[in-house]
C-alpha cells in the first residue's frame, strides 16, 4: 500500500510538472507571437510613414518643377537683354515667392518681394526681414503686377537702372558672367540682407539644373 501511495504521489507530481511546463511553453509562444505581431504592425506603420513622406516630397518637387517650367521661358526671354542670367532670376523667384505659393505672388504676381509706394498699385502685407542678425516680422507695402512677366521685367530693370540713390548699385551683378559669381554679387551689392542668400540660390540652381536656361 505504501508503494502504491508513493507511485501515485510521484505520478501526481509528474502531471503537475508537465502541466507547468506546458503552461510555460504556451506563455512563451503567446508572448513571442504577440511580440512578432507588434513588430509587424510597427514595421508596417514605419513603411506607411516613409511612403507618405516620399509621396509628399514627390508632390512638392513636382509643384516646384511646374513653377520653374512656367517662369523659366519668361525669365530667359526677358533677361537676355539685361545682362542677367535666367538661372539666377528663376532661383530668386523660387526662393522669394516659395515657388509661387506666397500670397504676394498668388494675389499680386509679385515674385521678388518688390516694395511699392503708390497705394493704387500696391498692397500692405506682413513679411519677414533679416535685421541686425535676426529675422523680424514687419508690415510693408508691396508692388502689384499684372503678370509674372511684368514682375520679372521690373526685376531685371531694377538691376539695370540701379536705385534712386545709386544708379550703379548692381554693377557687380551685371558684370558677373556665371551664376555663382552673380549670386554672390547680389549680396555684395546689397540686394539681399540674408547672409546665406547666395548659397541658397546656388543650391537651387544645382538642384533643378536651372543653368540650362542660361544657354
């Protein structure tokens, strides 16, 4: 009887241990399945986010190229008689009008942030200017144009005629014969207050191969 009770006790322990092992393995399997499921969900989310960012970038680049295609031929036609490089004009228009998305360019065809004085041909808008080493918001009156071509032509005439206080204000711009020199001359001659203006133009010209419009 004692041996029977001992065997019975041993058998019960084996059943309990086996049950615990099975339960442990089941927990491990379930935990592993949950982990890999979460990893799969996370990977899919990352993939979707990357895809969304890629599509957004492609959409932006497409919009940029459409704007360049629109103003490129205009700049080439206008600039050829003003000693200006179309690549510079196009890059300036892209940078200063946010590729035609700024309210100033959309509402008033003003691609270059040209200021105005006549209330009948200008509008007051808020803009940012680089003053004493930092960007500040200011309200100013900006010129209204009938078309992009009118804006580009006025822009070209500014460099030819100079300012009211210095007719030779942009002499280095007009003397420059390649886009890098002309970009830096814009800063040298006081056209731009942003110290990184020339580098931004050069980067845009290279990125979108704007030099093709200079030929």
